[in-house]
């Protein structure tokens, strides 16, 4: 069974999809069929990267489903679902790709990982959130609610984006750079594992 077919099957089990302004209704003719959704998602994801459009599109649709509590309606908004800068699957995938790019740059400059914090280091928000991952996964499993993991990943990605925006991670003249690179690798591992738990692929390039 292909990933696309499996996604179609799972999506048919979700009865409470609706638009921003109201519920879908076959009687009223305001409904979008799943095959059409997948085709449109792949078309839009192709703008991001044609070679991985299927995994981006399917990841986007899955994440839109899983980021909400299972008893709440699922809002269908294609712009939000595929927004690479919003609370979306593509945003998490892009965050992972960015981290991998940083790690590749560090390798090219012969900067190796160092797990020991520099003496003057102040614990970052990224580290604080990384420590919470096992607890979040356990809590999600106990409640059978995937949205705990989904929202955790968004918070982690936001924290890393802020860290990246305010920090020069790769700098061979900076003695703390090896630790920053190690932190980046930790982030990439947790993001990839978290996406895997949600059934979403983490592409190496976007």
C-alpha cells in the first residue's frame, strides 16, 4: 500500500472536516474530495520543491490533522496547511532541512561537535525544550493524543529559528561554535524523530 493510499484511507476516518466559515456538506455541494485535496496539495508543494512534492504535501495534510485535539473539528485551509512559515508540516520539514544545512557547513569548515557547554554559556530556550521531548512523547502516548507532539515540535522549531536568527552557529574563530553545532544536531535529531512519530517524512533537501 502506497503512502498516498494509506493517507486516503486514514483521512476517510475523520468525519469533522470543515471550512473556516462552516461545515462541508455534500447536500449543499460545498465539499472537497480527498483526491482533489491531495492533487492540489502536491501542486502547491511542487512550488517548494518538485522532487519531494508528495512527501511535503502528505506531511502537510497529516500535520494539519494531528496538531489539533482529536475531538475538535479539523479546519481545511490550504493556505495555512502549506504555509512554510506557519504552524505547519512544511515549516517543520524546512526547519529540519535548515539544521542539516548548518551541520553540513560545519563539517566543511572542520568544526566538530562538543557536548560540553562553554564556561560562559547561558542555557537557551532550545535546550530547555529539547529536554522535554521524552516527557511529551510519554504524555501523548498515555492520552492517545498526537497533538501534544505536534505542538511541541512547533514550539521547538520556533525556538531554534530564534536561536538561528540571533546566533552565528558556524564560526571556526568562536570557541563555543562546536557546542552550538552539537545543539543544532540535537535539534535535528529530535525534529526528525518527532516527525517520524507523526508519520511524516523529514526530507534532506527542500
